[in-house]
């Protein structure tokens, strides 16, 4: 039995496996510029975040109908459950779909259908996090939030993702304020490729409760101290960092140093279909590359539930599962 854990940084569009992409392409009459799934997988060699995003957005063309989003989310939940995920807070990028003429309701209702069955079918509780694309204008983010209002009951939080360099979080202050007024929680990608100053800005201007990635906080010792003192969770994605060349190798990942500095670190998979593994695979890879012992792995699992947007009672129940877990 795998270690129970929560996944807090997972883009549902980043779980689109090549085989499913080709199946959906055929079903929807979409032409893909790759001969087959293997040829597509061959293209997964990235220079940086942007080179990944180009392919990630291109492949979304196969997602058109409610049933496509449902199938995508159901496939993720099945894989995640097999790797010990008990709770998942799942990002989606509505603007990447509405721009292609797919209605936001199609996206949310499709994902929602799979998530509604998540607990019964896969034993996973879920939340949905609507992400704004930071390389689009703030007006587009505001219009997206407005269009999501009929589906508010399905949403847990808002997030901010896409190309970080040159796109500081502060531009989205008004939409974050509007989201908070609607009762949504707040997270944002910051400090993945962008500077530590973007992490500070996400905290101070957007008021985020969790920072996605946040790795570059290490360039600012005062910020590290603050994140540790305020117990602000970081949702780290080590396999993503290697594939997008944010760190050289997994053995070089600063995770142990960050835990030693008192940061509330969690481990997540980001875009597992593209980066070589789901979250259980990531735990195993970290154990092997960094020599994390059982207590460190248990601490990461504990952190994942502590950082989750879950009611206290549910959190306590999951934490009890982590405490009782026996490593094989
Ligand atoms: N969208 C999907 N994955 C992302 C990442 N790692 N950073 C920013 N935006 C993303
Ligand atoms: Zn991400």
C-alpha cells in the first residue's frame, strides 16, 4: 500500500497522456502533427517552461466535449489513487479552452462529473482550482471569473499559471480581490522561473495562502524566514523542475535544504504526462536521488494534508492515516 498523500499542484491538462490525446483526436476529428503516441512522447524534450507550454497548449486542441474532460479527470484519479493520493486539488486553465471556442461550462461540468464520482470510485476527495493565465491581460482574467460564477459551487480556489518571466503577479490584484469576495481561496505560481520578488508580490499583493513552486525564494533569505515563520506552504514539483531545467538533476534539488530551513514543503507532479511521473513516482524518485528516509517521506505526506484546503475534521482523519502508515 502506498503512503497516503494529498496532491496540491496538478494541472489536469498536464495529465493528458499521448494515448488518450490520440484517442480524443480521432473521436473529435482533430489532426495532430505527430505520427503516433510514441512520436509525440519523443517531442517531450523541453528547454524551459515556455517550450513546454507551447506543446501543452497545442495538445489541448483534442479536448472539446464535456465527455473529454470527464475522461481526462477520471483517468487522472485512477492513476493518482493507485499511487496513494487521498485528496487532490486540481488546477484547470479555462482560458486555454474558451479561446478555442469551448465553453467554460463544458470544461467545469465535464471535470465535475468525474470529480463527483472520485470518492466513490477512487477513494479520492477533490477540489478544483481555476487558474488565470498570467501571459493574458487582467481583463481576460476578470471576464473568466465572471463567466465562472454559475459554477462557483464547484470551485475551491483561484490560481495563476503559464509563462512567469516578465509577468508579475501584481497585475492580477483586482481579480484576486474579486475571487476572495466570492469566497474562493487563493494560490499562485511564483518563483518557478520568476524571481523571489514575485513570491513576495504574490503574498503581499494577491494575498495567496499557498505558493506554487516558490523555489526561487531561496535567493532571498528574509523571504525564506518569513515563509517558514508564517507556515506558508510551497507546492514543489521536483520532476517538473528537472524537465524544465529549473534544476540540473533530481540529486541537485534543494528540497532537503528547504525542509531543513523549516519551510512547509509539499511534493507534487505538476504535469505528470509530460514530466515522467505521477506523485507516487515522484516520492520514489526523491527517495532514490536524495536519500530521503521514511520520516522525511512521512513529513512530506503530513505537510500535504496540512497545506490542503480541507475541513479540520477531514484533515485530522487523513493525518491519522499518515501517522499509522507502515512502510514496507
Ligand atoms: N501550466 C502548466 N504547468 C505549468 C507550470 N509548471 N508553470 C506554469 N504554468 C503551468
Ligand atoms: Zn504548475
